């Protein structure tokens, strides 16, 4: 509302107005500088390999490997020496997610661990059976502070870690205690232990803004709710329990408990030369469409080659939301869609109906390689 004509003497009003305009312009300029500084230059990689360490499902050696445009999928780990004996142990599945991303750029390799799965026992078992050595792991990214994505961290290096691997998380909220809204009464999920992470070999870096990882990957930073998708998260957060309340937003830090909005959640992305974006959405509590659009905006690349991970199209999202997400992804037109973890069968069934040639089903131990011919 404008002030009445006599609210200020003419000269004083002009001076005040100029001051306000100047402050607004200065504030806008400062915000523009901050925005520019928060948007890093996005690199491209020559190739990207994703090894599925932990997911919800396993499958025997009966599915064929696939050799598709811009994607090779190895199901069974290649061929061993003649006469080898089958192991009496098998790969294990659990409700969790962990992927090992290995990329190449100009002759340099970067290995990035995305999420930790649910339990250390499953992680140790699967790493051993897959013959994976992580002594040269460069970096880790934790998508968000839910137990099925962080619980397995102690299985990677154990209690005798020789070095501290940088671990990117999207905010202090990742460490808050949570209540899981999956039963009556709802069980306590607990909180990610920062000291235990350090003992297990991980050095936390809070990164709510987009970050370039090892000169090859990039994170989305905070994912805006820019599409029809809502933040739909089956947990409530307890500020100050496990996390430092001072590190939370002012609207949250003084509350005893509040619904999660996933503000700290990250997606991890790659721009692959000749193909486009590969978006690892992990759990998509902020929306898989929102995650993809944020990756497009940051990179300036419209072409999406693959969307990988959990899309969380189960409760508290609805079946109608799952079907609408299929339609929105079809409009984006990625070459490949790789639903995992918490995606839900309604989405998978609808996606198989609408774009069956684009859907790739993967299992624990599978390896996907993205590279131009």
C-alpha cells in the first residue's frame, strides 16, 4: 500500500523512495551474485558405470545381458575361470539403496558412492561376492537422512578406516532423529550418528547448494518443488535430536517435531558426452520430475539419457500421482528409465504400458555402463 501524500514531506519521501529502490537493487544484485556463485560449471564425462550394491531385489543368472544404444547392462558379472565352484553364499537384497558410480573423464577415473544401503551385514556380503575393492574410493554422497539409505555405512570400511572419505549431505537435517510413519504406533527410526560416520571413514561436508564432485559428477543441491509433485515423505523430524538445531532453518529449529519436507535431499547427476544427463534420483521425496528439471537447469542440458533410482511413488503419494509421473517422464523423453528401490509397482506397470521399450529392470549385482558408441 502506498503512503498518503502527506505521510512524508516531498523531499523526505523522494529520499526514502530512492533509498528503498537502491537497497532493493543492491539486494537483487547480491542475490544474483550468490545465485551465480551457487551454480557451478558442470563437467561432462566420457563414460559412467553404475554398480548396484544394494537394492530391494535379486534375480538368478537367467536374465540376459543387454547391449543397447548408450547402455550396456551386465547381469551376471562376466565369466569366471573354467572349473570354478559356485559360492555357497548369494547376493543379498534388502529395502535400501547403494550404488557405486565410476566415471571417466580425459583419462581420469572418479569413484563416487551414492548412499549406503540399510545394513552393514548386507553391504559386506555383497562387496565380498562382487569382488569390489573400495580402497581408492574418492567421495560419497548421501541423498537424505533415512535409515534405508544411511544404515549400511559401517559395512564399507569398518572400524579401522585408513582415511576420511568426503561425504556430501544436503543439510544438517540429515542428522535429525526421525519417526517412521509406517505403523501404529510409528517406530522410531533414530538418527544418523556423525561420530560413527567419522570412525567408519567418512568426513561430512554440508552442501545445500549444487556441488561438482571430483570434477565429474554434480549434485542438485536443494531441489525446488517446481512441478505438480509435492514433498511426500513418510517420516517426521525432531529438530535438536541428533542434529544441531542452529543448523536448521529458522522455521524448524524451535519445534519439537514436524513433518519432513525433504529440503536436504540431493540427487547425484552426470553429463555423459554424446548422450545427455544421467540423473540418480535415489528416493525422490522432492519428486523425480523436480529432480530431473533441477539437473537440466543446472547443466543447461535438456537431453536426459537415463533416470535411475527410487521414485517414491508409494504412500503417501497416490496411484494417480504415480500415473501422472509416468506421463511427465514420457514428455521429458529419456532414453532409459531404471526404477529401483521405493518406486512402486503402479509406476512400473503404467510405465511398461506407456513406454515399454524404455524401462530397464535391474537387480543387486547388476552393472550399467553409459557411453556413446
